[in-house]
C-alpha cells in the first residue's frame, strides 16, 4: 500500500493536535511497515539471527548519486509560522566533568533490506511521543528513491559493535512529507517511524514435535546423543531415533535382524512421499522437519531438502528421511532429535527504555547544534576514517542561510561544517544539547554530504529545514499506537 492520504480516524489516531501555524497546510503520507505482530516478530528476529551476524553484515545505504553534491545559491529561510518545541522525555541528569560529548542512549541504527536484498543501515534517534514509540531519521532511510518502503525495517538504539543492548524495535508505520514520497524531493528528507515494543532473545526451550510444528517463531532441531538402552526402547516404538557408525559401512539388513540398528537416510521430497509407512528399509522415518535458516544458509544449501521463502521473507529448509536398517558396527553412537523453540522477551516501549529527544521547528538559523551518527563510507578520495561500529558526533553552528543543492531537488537545506560520511545520514541535529541529561531538541536529520572546497573530502553535511510542515508530519505520527510483538511466555500474540 502506498501514499495513504487518509484521515486520522482511519489510522486509529487521536484527533488531538499540536499548536501549529495557521498558514501551514502540508500534505503528509503514511505507509505501513509491519503493523501485524507476526510480521514485526519476523523482522526483529531476522536481525538478531546468529548472534547479531546480520547486524554486522549491514553496510551504509548509498544514495543514487555519481558525484558528491555541492551547496549552491544560499538564501534566507523564512519560517512558515511561529517557532515551536516539544520537550524530551526520560532524561535524568548525570553529573560529569567530561570535556567530551556524552553519547545519548536514544541514538542508534535503523536496519533494512533494499530492493536488491542487500543489508543496509542508517542512523536515527528515539524522540518524544504520546505512546513512547517514535523514531526520527532521514526519509531516504525509510523510502527507497521516494517509492516503496524498505523491507524488514527495525531500529536498534544504543547500537555498539554489533550489539543491541536495549533490544530491536520493528517499524509499524512510517510518516513523511508527500513531496519526498511522490517526487523524491529532499527538501522533505525526513521520516518518523512508529515502532512496536522492543524484542529480545530470551533463550530456548525443549518442546514436543507437535509443539515444534505449531510454533511460529524461531525453532530448530538438535541431535541429542542417547544410550544404547534408550535407543533400544526408542527402536521398539519406531521413535525418531537413529545411529551413526564411524567404522566400515555396515551391511543393510532387515529390521528384525538380531541387534539391527536404524540409521536415517536423507532423501528428496518425492522419494519420501512415495515411501511406505511402518517399519522397514526405505520406509518413512518421522515427519519432515522444517527449520528457519539465514538467507546465506538458504542460498548455499545444496542438499536433498526443499528450500522455501515465505511472504515475509523468511527462509526455511525442509528435510526428509527414510529408514536404513544395518548391522551394528564396533564404533557406534545413538541419537534422537531434540526439538527446540527460541523464546523472545518483550523489552517494553522505546521511550520508556531509552527516553526520547525533543523536537523543534521554525527555529532561527546560526544556532549551536550537536549531530550524532554512525559514519562508515569513505571520503571521495577513498580514505575511510570511520567504521560505523560506534557512534560519532559533530558540533557547531548551522549556517546563517539555507542552501540549494542541484542534486535531489533541494531548495532549502540547513548546513553544518562536519566531516562525517555516509552511514551518519538520518542522525539527529540536536539544539540545546544538555551534556548531563544527554538530551536536546531534534531540529534536523542528516540528509546529504558535501565537498565544498573540491579536495575530495566531505566538509559539510545538510538537513531539511524543520518548519511547520515537519511539525505537522510529526503530529500525525505522534499519536500512533503500536503493540508488543511477543506474548508473556515469549510466544507470538494471537
């Protein structure tokens, strides 16, 4: 669904509004990311897969531009109404004598898949909202070329070297300016995303095969070694157990042969389907087992099983086994399958966990701001001083005028002298940053990077000017309610 120009009631939003300038009548757009709990669960668990391997794999999102754009034709920005602010929340002063800037808990990375399926990230921050669930970032970090929203979009506050210390927050609804969504106009390169409650992994639990099949979350099968006596008992009931020998291949015999043991033999889906039910060589051994895998594991798999991708982009492999009865060897171990489900834990609302920055609009130019982000892209000359694994910052006064940028249809961007590179896009520009409280007011988000002196080094960054239109889009996002994506026992909500 695209460009949902719908009334508040249709989204279940409150009719309450911020105090906005009477002259401001912007058009806003809302798009669903993953409103359903099951889809949000899938998105969050995708990025937590394999101890954060997916998070580490993501690279900064590259804009579709051949050259670094330049700032041109400075002009005086006229606010479209009275200045306004919404205060930050969840901030507790921390006494410090540190000369450096203290990093706020609210900043982090947003992760998503682009249309090629590549793992990408941008920077972002939690901001204050009615339901404590809102993220501010660049519009191009949510909307691909002003068209469809990105897949598997999540926010990880406090991201540090592949870790998600406060959980993963799956996006539910995205809000941006109509001109960005429709015309890819970077004067509206900002977005607010309402996210579901945080998601954390909380260990695993052994379950029955029936429970395993019914579980909609993460699950896998582990081989569990058993004794020969346990194997014998399992064999009498034709349970899902098998043996493995490390000696010379055993002769195949019938199941009634004295001391015969059962090995499992993997086959393709057709062979399994055609196999008989019961006890004998070539008969079915248990039910097919479907387990979730990463995209890399899915693509690399060359076995006899069946690969599949569901509508949410989850990758699975289903394996099939038949019975193989053999004489026992001198070196043999016995196994039975252990069905395991992955449990998740609700981490709570974003703003309750890390707080939320304030937001400001129609502010005068030439004010002190502190900008945060996760830069990682090289400078145009190829030098790469940043890794993207830890947050960085710039501080200074914005320009006295706004600028046009020939690329991306920009007419009014505010600018700051700063050498952060790509990956920092989406990071907040904070007015009145309190180094003890670690809070301020978001008055911009990094949009573009510029080489003004032509030495192939980024020396300026720019942001959309936050005016009444931005405030109006924020107002629409502010009242969006979201939910927990896991139940009290780590299960998916019904």
